[in-house]
C-alpha cells in the first residue's frame, strides 16, 4: 500500500486566505524583510542617479556632445538590475529562513498543504516586489531626470518605468521563491538567484536576451536588442514569465514530494 | 486516536520504521521509547505529515495529517524546540500558527498565560532559555485545544517546577479523554506520567503494553544487608534450596529474587542471621526497558549493563 494515498485536503479560498494572513504576518514580524526592501530601494535609486551623473559628467568634460540626451530607462535599467541583487535576499527569506531556523516544521504542522504555503509566501514577496519596483522605479526616474536636467530624453515616465520595474520584481520574486523551495539553503539560493536574475547579463547578447537578467534590461532599459521591434516589452515579459513559472512549478512539486 | 498500519519508512538502504502497526488510544498518556536510531522521531514525523511513508498509513483521528483542514484543532504537536524563528516574538509566532487554522488572538493569549509566558510574550524567541522555548512549543501544541497531543522530549531543559507542571498538564489532558503520545529518554519521568508504553527498536515494535507490565516484567528483588558476613553462605545455600535466586551485591549484601520480603525475613530468622536491612525493590520502567531492549535487539554499548541493575 503506497503511503499518503489520501493526498492533501483540497485547498479552499478560506484556507488560502488564512494561509496568506499567516504568511503576511510572519513576513513583517521580523526585521530582515523590511531591511532588504529598504536596501534594494536605496541601491536602485542611488545607482540610477549615479549613472545619470556619469552621463552629465561625460558632457561636462567633453566626452559627449552637449546636445546629447539619455532616456531615463538606460540608467534605471541597470540600477534596477543591481537592486535585484538585494531584492533576491528579500524574496528568498520566507522559504530559506524557515529551513535555516527549523520553523518550516511549525509552518507545515499548521498548514500541511505545502503548495498553499508556497503560494502564500510567493504572493507576499511578489506583492513586496511589485511595491518596491513601482516605488523605486518611479523614484529612480525622478532622480535621473533631476540629475540629467535638459539632457533627459522624453521617453520614460516615472509611472511607466515604475510599473515595468514592479512587474519585473514581482516575476523575479516568483522565480526566487520557487528556487528557494528547490535549494532550501540561503547561501545557495542567493548565489543562484543573483546569477539568474542579474549576473547572466554577462553572457553574449544573443544568449542573455533569453535569460531573466537580459529580459529585465530590455524591459526597462528600452533597447530591444534581439527582440522584435515594437514587441520588446511583451517578449521580455514572456521570457520572465516562462522562467518564473518553470522554476516555481518545479519548486512547488519538490516541496510537495520531499520530506520536510 | 492515533493509528499506524504497516507503516514503513526507508532512507535509501536504511529502514527507519519497519512495517509498524500500533494504536495510541485516548484517555491515557502513552510513552514512546526506544534507543537512539530506533525510529521514534521518524515515526512522529510520519504521523504529522512532515515525512512521506514509503508504505503503510499513519492516521490521526482516522485521517492522514495532510488531509486535515484545521490540523491544530485535531492534533497539537511539539517536536523540536528550535522550530521557530529566533527574531520573531513568542506572541507573533503563535499568532502566525493560529491564523493558518482560523484560531483567534484571544486563544493565543490564553495559551501564553497557561504556559507562563504571558509576561515575555513580546520578547524575541531567540532570547528565550531552553525551558522557555519548551513552554512556547507546548503553547503551540495547545493552540487549537486539540483532542490529541504529540510531544517529543517536552521536559528537556525545564526546571523542577516546569517538569512537575508538564507532568500535571499531561495527566490532566489525558484525564479529559485526550490522546497523549509522549516521546522521552527520561525513563523515570515517563514512569511517573505514562500509563502505557510503545517501545521501538530498529524501527520495529518491541512492546505495546501498560507501563506496569513493562516495569514489572522482571521479578521484584529483596535486598538483604547483614553484619554477619560469615553466616551469609549458609543463609544463601538455604535460600537457593528453596528456589530463590541469590546474587551478591556487595560485602554483607545480597539480592534475592523469587521470594517476598516476608519469606526472606523469615528464612533469615530461622538461620539466626542478624539483619541491618531488608528491602523489597519493585521493578522500574528503566529496568523493564533495558531488559527488553537488551534481550531483543542488543543495542547496548559493549560492557554496559543491558539487563537492569
């Protein structure tokens, strides 16, 4: 007779809502998640402003023409990518911190439907990612425009780039939550997570275009590269969705089938 | 009611739990015993849905743990005192567990009061002593006012007062008709609190019986102490002629099995043996456990006594 012939009880909306409430409360009852979000926001905005300042400095010293302009997205894109390296720590925390401290056993005792637990954790970090992306993305555009002054190109509004950054970080959060369920280890998840979401940009363009890092830069930076002209945003989002959904699905499957 | 039927768990080539069939009934405290590696912790994890059985079933209240909609209301468990985030306060830790089961904040405050942690409920659990952490784990187990409790070494780290409190708590819960399954290495403590014992060895069931049956499995011993060491051999020979088993304990002291204290005292009187001590010792759970484990699986360390004192 095969063990667990009666699987987990079917998830109900009430159970999902309660689990989400539990995970939401847990996420904000310790300091680390808030510190990670604040750190990621500061890193993003200051990096964007620094990149804009480099551009203005280039004009001041004659490296660039005085009439040259910079689309804010080209400063915000790399800044968001750098901020992602800190954001990964936030996105992995609800899963990896529980495995590191052993509290995952308490969690699974309170809610044995593990897919529901992972979905709730992912919702919390994806929500945090969306909020961070919108706020830090919009703030970065404002900062970049402030630094660039007359050298700012017209394209790239705070709202538009903020929404793109929010979507990017929400999808990255889904990917990292799934990855954390696969690896469980904080160090391993951070290393692999940062590699996938940011460091794969080091690959040649024709390859990195199909990675989350490359898609992120094309989504926000505005340079479509290998993507079909006019469809860069859609293709970038599609690449991110495929990666996130695949890693998440594998993580959820492993979580359900492995011993806690 | 907690039941296992043909429960088996393998980790590669290692069989941690081997075709185990056992029931833990309500209204009593059941002790789970076994040497290290006997499969006790694995059994508890299988019962609570943390590990998947290789084959067989583990049911709580007639259902697998994973099928329970509000598990904390059915079975409360405390397996590991480290199963909490050190940066989270005791109250928020319990609140998170309670929310997942639709349990209100008032119940959280009640159990914190019950375990004596109300005054430190806002403090981070990472700063708690081992005893406080144990109390917090017990509070989590009691959150849903469950009909069954599964506790693994709940008195480790508790002071004397805490141990007495846990003892009274468990006896009270069993008296209310709840199922209490308690794993512990503290056999003297288990002897005081448990009504029934389940003993595992190498993943197999060695015993499933009342505590008294295991503790009294060997004969009671009568200890005789005399200053007349020279008279002892004659007394010893007389006792052995009557079928008693005599073992030397120390100079002037022997242990006698197979007779009551009255019979031994009478025999000493008949032989003019002056006594400074005549005491009947009853078997302890430790005696019965060591005898069982030693006889059945020979897990003892080389040279260590496996069969009682």
